[in-house]
C-alpha cells in the first residue's frame, strides 16, 4: 500500500480544492491512503468538508498543545502512514494523475527512494519564474489542464547535487517505509531544511535513489510559501549547516563508489580516517615531494583533503595544476589554508607561498583565468571564504582561506551549481 503524507499548517479552500482534485485523478489501481496531519493554524479552523470526504483520506491531527519544529511535525506525520511506500505531498501542491502509478513501479523495480521532475506555478496555474540556467537548470514545455507551463528537469542524485538544497532531489519525493524507518526519519530537532538532511542521509546510507525523468508534481510558488517566506534566511542557515556536516562524508562516498583514491596531503603522521596519507616522509602511505609531479595517474583521485599544506609548497600554479590533473571529473578539493593577509600566512618559517581568497578566482572564473593563460584548469565552487575558524585564531590574527569545489574535466557531465 502507498501512504501519501500531507502535513497541513494552513487552510485555504481554493488551494485545497486543487490538491484534492489531483488526488481524485490518480490512475493508480492499487491500495493507497492519504494521511493529512493538520497543525498550526489548520487546527483552529476546520478543513473544508470535501477534504475530509476525499477518497481514502485519514486525518490525524498533530496535537495543538504540542509546538514543534517542521522536522518533528513531518516525523510524526510520516509515522502515521501504514503503507510500504511513503509519498510526500505538501498541502498546497498537486500530484500528476500517474504519480502514484509511477512511484509504485519504481519501488517494484527496487528503489529505496524516488524523485521526479516538477512544474512550478503561481495562482491558477500560471508560470512561475524559471530557475537560473547558469546553475545548470534545464526545462521543457509541459501542459497541465490546458495551461502551458515549464517542467523543471531535476538533477539526478549525485555527490554534487545532494549537497545543495537547491539541487537536491525536489518533489516528488518518496521513500520505502523500511528505508525511512531505518534512517530514523526526519530529524525532529530541525526547524527547517529537514528534507535536505534526510535526503543526504538517504544517499550516505547507500540506498538506491531513483530519478524519474517525468513531471509528476506541481509545486505552488505563491508569495508567502516556504520559498518566499521570511524564513528564507533560516533555511539558508540550516542548509549551510547540512553542507558543513555532510560535505566530507559525501566526498569520501563519491571516491569509494567510483573506486578512486581519497588523499590527505601533508598528513603523514596524522591523516584523517578514510584517506590515504601523502607526505614527504614516512610513515605516509605515499611518500613524495609535492613540489614535483605527483605519483598519481590522471583522473585517479576522488577527493583531496589539503589542510595546512598548500602554503608549504613553492609553486601555486603547479600545486593547483596537479590537484586538477589527478582528480576525476566531479572529484572534490577540500582546502584550508592560512591567509597571507593575516599573521598565519607567514609566521611559520616553512611557509613558501602566499594564498588569499582571490587566489582561487584564477581557476573558477573565466575573467580571471585569462590572466594566467589558464585554458583547462577549472573548478566548480561550493565554498570560497576567508574567516577566522575560532576565537583563538581571531585573537591571534590568523584568518584561513577555505576553498571547496569539484574538478571540471573535458567531456564530463554538467555539474549542478553556478558555472563561472
């Protein structure tokens, strides 16, 4: 059986009618239920009669006296589903008629999670603003009930797409119940970005995540919904927290799944778990001089951790060139380097090169690349910042440059994110 799960925090008669109509139009012939969990303002107003009378609906209120995060509400709502498959449907969105049928087929074929393309709309099915194509977004024409719309083509699940809430699998989203429970469901402590957190955990658990390249969902983008609300700043904050928490595990999984090396540079005595150490002296796993050509084949590395090492190398261009050469397409560089604008850049007598935040622009932005005749070393930026990592570093005047990105190689698939 399929359980469609809908937490509902508002009541709008016109919007509910569209959601109910989409559920009534499902072509799926198997058993399903629609579990609606009203909370917030929805508890203080009765749902429209046609919602309570909808086919296979079951209403389970989230108790009014209980105030909780979105993660807590969704965890509760999903726990009420009795089906083997749990499908998320926001109260103000719609499912395409074949949605449940397509979902059932995906899970019959072994999916643990599936997602689809969607169209975004405002009001009475008017086109919403398109996503920025500079980030890799594509779309194709889609017609719904006579309305001409854009089907947004979601990115397939990958290490790069899963890290950003903007690129991670969008609606439709569905989990196998056993998988959802094994993962512990939505994190009850998260006020927002709970879906993003759960999808990353689904990826890290090695679950089979299937992208259905079809438009199965309609997402309402009216002013006042989550995307446009005053909580946007909070969403961005928790999205960044998810990124920081999961970046390294995701990068290491990418390397392992692709049978690529994971290297920790300059860490012969204290390398991080999951990496092979590279240093000039034993007991490193790979003993070599990083100022010379590195002893790794082209495209043989999935992730490079370069913490407190680049400043010890003599030639910046050689270092970045070797990083790019050995990384496979989509491979990660995770660097953390004392900034030359602070005391840390030069206080150590063994430092040999100067790094600032702008040092990386010559490998990430076309208008800078030309100045060093860089025609082939390209990275997609995930994070580029200069900051004090702790109060102690601030007191000592030691800011650090963080650069985290993915290598772009000729012929490789378009990586999701801003391509500059």
